[in-house]
C-alpha cells in the first residue's frame, strides 16, 4: 500500500510539472506550411498570412514576449529571419492569423515588428529557392524579463535576437516545413 501511495504521489507530481510547461501552439500550422502562410513574391504566390499562435504557462517573472520565425535551411550561410516581433505585453497569450501584417493592427498596443531578411518589418512567409529541398521554419516564443527591449522597428534580426537573448527567461518552439 505504501508503494502504491508513493507511486500515485510521484505520478501526480509529474503530471503537474508537465501541465506547467511553457507551450506554443498554432491552429493554422500542422507539419507543413499551407499557401496561407507562404510568401507572395520572390516567385511564390501565397497569401503571406502569419499563423495563428497561442501560448500558455509562461514562467514567473515574465514581463513581455517576443516571437521569431527562422529558416535555418536557407542557402545564405546565416539562415533567414521571417518574422521578428517583440514588446508583446505579458497579458498576451495569442495572436490571430494575419497579425504579422503591419497594416492589420492585430498586434497588442506597444508590440513592435522589426526588420526581417526580406528588408521590411512584419511577417514574410516561406519561399525557399526551388531545388533547395525541404526547409525547417522554427517558430519560437520567448518569455522575457523586461517589458521593453529598447529597440524599434528598424532593428535588424541580429540586433533583435541579441536583445531577446539578453532578457530570455524561457522559450518554446514549434517547427513546420515547406519546399518549392
């Protein structure tokens, strides 16, 4: 009986720890990008809509969030940044599809979308060069210990990544794939 009680206690503790994991989800993304997310330009003809994202169980001390989408398989030697958004208030737990369009006004007040490798702020969807195989797109949410990174929409992805890295408490990611 004592062993069963201990086992049940251990199981309950494990389930509670698992339930508290900082988690990123998307109702728009499965394993593959759809034409909704694909870029419209550079030879691609998608809708260029940023995916719906939601997250839960942010760690204690979170003052804001940042989100990035990065293609580590881009044939550039340094990958390709598709979306960089930061200063999302700590009260935010989701973004609707299309929030990455700067003209949509779907981001919370104070949030900033900075430059991507497309040369403009806002979301730029997958559009790998033909013949380069399947690309991995890593969507990451960062829980940050500051409410403002102190940079603006002109910040390049490397600077935004540096500033995010200086303030990250915890992060969660999901991956989707696309090829032309």
